[in-house]
């Protein structure tokens, strides 16, 4: 059985990583790649909040 607190911590870590990618990563890959990542990013963010 998986601990709920563990899942919560992992989810928070993923959110931190997602925030990093949203800022640093996306600014470096603006253009075609930026649009692709933006399209992926929005649904993921919506599901996490």
C-alpha cells in the first residue's frame, strides 16, 4: 500500500519541476518547440491544480 503523504510529496516535487520547465525551459525553446511545449504544459498544469 502506498502512503498518501508520499504521493503528495512527489506531486509537489513534480509541480516544482513543472514550474522550472514553464519558465527556464520554455524561454530557451521559443518558436516551434515553445508552442509544442506550451500546448503540453497547459493541460498538465490544469490537472495538477
